[in-house]
């Protein structure tokens, strides 16, 4: 399954052939992550494909959703691999992990601003989240572009949450997902509590994730 997902992601990168060398950045990220953070790469591959499918079902930009999903955890490249080895994460380690949203924005921002904004926002869009705020958006960005960023970032955020909940071995006991599990909440209940205005995206993402066998 992992090989199949990786092949699908590589095919998408080639097929979309985005401008501004975004395809090269995506390939570089995957090459680096495969060596240093293979679990993170597998996660971002799955999020990219799920976000693409959800965006397609919603009539949104599938290419933007795919690359935003693929690069949403770009900032983890600079973090120690021991943070993702499956052990119980301490509060200090969780604080370190949370830096990845801003780091991803800072690294990608000079080259791919749309994708950088989605990376910076993907943890800021749920209750008590972290990362960028609207105040961090660059000056001169238009309202239609802000709307599109928020739409795509919301899709990526929910898909990220779902994949982490269903696949992650590392135990982030301070995270909303871990706290929700401890309270006996179902994944849908937890998502609705964290994203109260996004029930449509949640239900589409959960349905798509259950059926997840994207065709080329």
C-alpha cells in the first residue's frame, strides 16, 4: 500500500506540472523526508491524495489542495527524527513539534507563498490551534486569494487531522486528538468539536477516507 501511495503521489507531481518549480520543491521534500522522516513523508503523501479528492468533490482547486497537502508538514524537516519515532511525547517535545507550522511558512514563503500560507495555517484552523494568523498574511494579498487560501487550508487541516488520528503511532498526549480519544469521542465527534463550521468538509473527508483507493 505504501509503495502504491508513493507511486500515485509521484504520478500526480508529474501530471500537475505546476509553475514556479513547485514540482521540484515537492520532489526535494520527499527525497529529504524519505531519509530523515519516512513516517512524516508517508503521512503527507496520504494527506495530499485525500485533500485532492475532497477538493475535487467540493469543486475546488485540486492541484492547490494536493500540493498544500503534500507540503503542509515541510517544517518538520528541520526537527529531530526522534520526535516521530512513536514514543510518548512530553510537553516540551510537543512545543518543539508545534514550531513546524511557522517553520514551514518561513521556509516555503520565499518561493511558494500560497502553499506556504496553507502550511502555516493548517494547525491554526481548529479550536485552540497554533500557527499563522490573518495578521501574518503578506500585505497586498487580495481578498479572493485569502478566501482560497482559507478554503484549501481548511481541507488540508481536516485531512491532516483524520490521517494523524487513524495512522499516527507517536503519542501526542497534549494534542486535541489525544485528548478527544481519552474522553471517548468518535473521530467525527472530535472533528465537529474542533471545526464547528466545517461539517460539510468533515463528512466529505471521512467518507472519502473510508473509500480511499484513489485511481490514477
